[in-house]
C-alpha cells in the first residue's frame, strides 16, 4: 500500500497513539485479571 513509513506525520502520530492505547489497555486488563485471580485464591 505504502512504503515502510508514511511521510505524513499525522498518520505516524495517530498510529503511535493507537499502539500506546492498545498497550495501556492490555496492561490494565492483565493487572485486573491477576488481581482477580489472587483475590479468588485467598
């Protein structure tokens, strides 16, 4: 579709924001699941 990196900085910023949001949600979900499992074992 396009090269390795698009020249438009707006597209790069949007992609970075989306990636950081996905990473943040993943960390939040993992911490919640671990705390839930820990609470269930006690």
